[in-house]
C-alpha cells in the first residue's frame, strides 16, 4: 500500500470510528442537552488527530499481524 493510499484509508477509518465513539460517549456522559453538539464536536476534534496519527503508525504492524493470523487459520484448515 503506497503512502497516499495508507493516509487516506487511515483518515477515513479513524474519522468514522472517532465520530461514532465520541458521539456515544458524549451522549452517555451528558445526555441530551442544548450544548451537546458543542461538547461532541470538541471531543471529536481532539480525538480524531490522535486516532489518525496512531492508525498511521500502527497500520503496518496490524497488517503483518493480520496476515500471520490468517496464515495460521488457513494452515489449520
């Protein structure tokens, strides 16, 4: 996977995952209130860059581990 593809994949995946997690956790912590969207967006804007950077660093290792696990599963079949 080239660098551009990896970056776009990490940005899209982390963006969607952080959106869902921050939405849920913010709702569970605050409930429905007038400033909910403000608190949710603040959490999202803080969490997304961190998640994207982590994903970009971890992706190559995660792919190698995934390949090994799949190889082990297929060898037992």
